C-alpha cells in the first residue's frame, strides 16, 4: 500500500516501529498530490518546503527519543479558514488574497505542538458560506478550471463548506484533515466524499484564530479516513483556551479509548421527521441497512419524534446571517485585506463610506453579500423582534426538545443529507434550494450538540476517473449516515 | 409574504456597507425575498414565555484579571499586512463623518 493511503493510527504505528519516517510519509503525500491534484483541486495553498522541514524535525525528535505525541510526524491538511502564521490564509475569498496571518489559531497550534506536519490549506466555500465549495473564489482544479471536485465522481461537488478537506482525505492527498462546521460544513462534505467528519459539542474546541462565520454556532472538528482517527485527532484539538471566552473547561478524555466498545443495550432514536418527504429512497435504503447492522450488534432502536427540528433550518438562516453580518464587518478595506484604495492615488481620495462599500463589494463573493444583507435586515430596527429575537426563542425550544429526547435515547441516527452528492451548477443559481440541503445537519448546531457523519454505503456504483483507489481496511464505502450522540459521550 | 423592493435593498446595502450594481439589486431583491419567505414560518411557532438563547453554553461574564502579558507577536510580524502607504486624506474623512452625522 502507498504510504499516503495510511490512516493516522496505521502511520503512527509504523513511525513508532521505525518502519517509515515522517519525511517518507510526507513525500508520499506530495507525490499523490502531484498525480491527482490537477483533477481534484483540494488545495488553495501547498506548503511542501515547510512540510518537509516539519517532517525532518519530527524524524530528528524520534531519533533522539523525544517525540511529542502519537501524531508526531503525521501530515495534516488544514481548511483555509484557520490562521496559520506566515502561511497565506484566504478564507477562499479575494478580500484576503494576500493575507499573511501574524499569529496561529489555537487548534492548529495544538496540532503543531503535538508534532503534526502541515501539508497545505484546503479549499472551502468563501468564508465558509455554502454547501458545495462552489462559492470559493479560487479555481483549484486546474484540469477542469473549477473549484474542488468530488474524488468519487469528478462531476459531483465535494460538498461544503469544508469540501477541500473532505476531498483531500478521500483522495488520500493527506493522512487526515481539519475543518469547521456551522450548519453541517464538516458532516455534509464528509458524507459526500465518503469519509468520517465530526462536529464536537460547542465549546469543546477553541475557535481562537478561526475566521469567524457565526460565533454561537461555529465548531472545529476532524475529517478523517476512520472513526478512530477522528477520536485521536479530537483529543489533540480539544481543551479550554483562555483566548476563547466560549470554550469549555471540561476535561478532555482519551477519546480513542471509547472506540469499539460493546453497544449492547445502546438506545438509538430514529426520528420519523427525518425519513419523510424529500429523502432520496436510495439514501433511505442505505440508512435502513446501517440501522439493521447496529441492531444486530445489540443496539435497541426507539422511534422518536422531533417536531421542532424542522424549524431549525429557519432558525439557522436568521441567526447565522445575523452573526455573519457582524463578523464580516471587520473587512472594511482599511484594517487588512483587499482595499479599493490601492487602485487610487493620493490625489484622487475618496469618501470613507465609499472606501468601505467599494472595497467590500469588490472583495466579497455574491453568497457572502447575500448573507451579510440578510443579517443586516433581520437585525435592523423594526425587524429585530420578528426575526432575530423570535429565532433565538425557537432555538431554545429546539434545544429543550433534544434534551427531552436524550432522556429516552443515547443517540439519534439520521441521514446526513436528503440526497447523495449533487452535480456542479445544480444548486448554485437557487440559493434557497442550496440552503434546504442542510436541513438534516443544521439542528445540531443551534443546540450545540456533537454530531458525526460516518460512511454507511454507496447509493450508486461510484465512477471515478482518476480514482481514489479501493478503501483500505477499516474504511466503509460512501454516503451518509448521521449520528447525533448524547452530550455525555 | 414579504417582498423586498429595490429601495429596501438599497437601505440594507447601505447598512451593510456594500455597493451594489443595479443588476445585483434586482437579483438580491428576488433571492432575499424567497429566503425571508421560508424563514417566516417561525411565526407559526408558539414562543410565549420562552427565553431567547444567545449562547448555548449558558456562560455569563467570562472575565479575567486585567494583567498585561507578552503577545508573542514581534513588531516585524505586525507589519506583515500593513500597506506600504496609507492613503487617506484626513479632510475627506472628516467631511464623510460630518455627512453621515447630519443624516
């Protein structure tokens, strides 16, 4: 097997046994990138020199018996929404095209302090706004002159907003990746690309240095080839951070130790509202088979109802744009990023308000503009109560309903998306239909609950032109199954 | 059914500090109206006596002692993103503020 196809667990064991070096592992990843990246387009920025430097440092530490952790030397891909010191960070927008962060985000800092290696920054929907990576301002797939493509079928989107990270993992262009999830942005692309994607409980992982989209909903999480790898990475990402006032002080357990436990008697809730109209019958079939498998392993299936969950999408599309309009106000053409001033010379000065509105209009893509305006509207005088405050109240009801249901079941199983991966261009001209594809992932975010997307099966035979290769041991095949586990886990 | 007309879009664009073309104003008027249509279903939910949730952690007043510590960011680092020349005429800034205040 090629080294780039290894999981974190496998690579870590081989490194520990000195069967391979981090440099060999990192070079294998870059060889793979050379082969398929022109088709997949997962990365906005590649850091080969820096990666090899970090890999050599890891091998040196290992030689002197001074490794930092079990992920020392493991090459990781990072969504281009995390500030990485000295490495261009764009949020997939033109407004930050040349932006070089002066500090490191807490989640990535923790990875490098554990010895991991940075491969590069992956593509995403602009400012994390989208479900297909199509709103990225960067054409990362050179062969098709498009943004990131789904490695399983190059005519399909990889999902979004963490589409680049998902594609990089699925195409073995990294050992693992990290992303962010505000309404499903880790879980949905994980599902479309047939990998594991986890959104932890809100507050579990620090958001410091992660370009903010919606501060009360954003969460950082692992995107990996196996569930075990997600558990391993989560341990290194988690923990209280004094720079994030919403971060949790709860202890960080060794999550990997909870894997492969007996699930006899585990109560699994199946909410009827998630299996009705709009669900693709092929997806339904895959989930039914997965649930049967869980039953055969000893789990108990309980029928439940989540009548308020259907309002979660409306809650999300009020609260999220409101927070976005606030968070993106900092991009004003003055502090940093693209400015309309660059085009002028001193003799042709402009009115300040024009500097703001022109810089922003030039730098932001249309989805960003839409959401900023939606947010400004629902927060504006005369509309605040009817929209924003109302949404906050329904948010309370959504959370209360989950709390009640979790007194009866340990986890909830649903499909991650109502349909399999869709084609490029299919939803991009109808924003509302794009938003509706989030309907199953969104409820977890306003409720702050942890949720994981685990591959459960293919809906159609996958057709690959460029091929991600056959799945290795421990990996399942494609398409979505969503877990919304109890906070207790 | 709330249809946002062009003048409302212009107002929102101004609040958002976004300069829009005429085509954009028309396009966003339609697209935003359809989204608002969808989210308006929340008016069907009974929220009498329900408290709003701003933050799901329930944390309040997360404070620290006002102590100075090193940021770890050098003067060189800070200049990484500074533009070579700051081109803002002070007179136009003042005029612009006066204009906004008089509205």
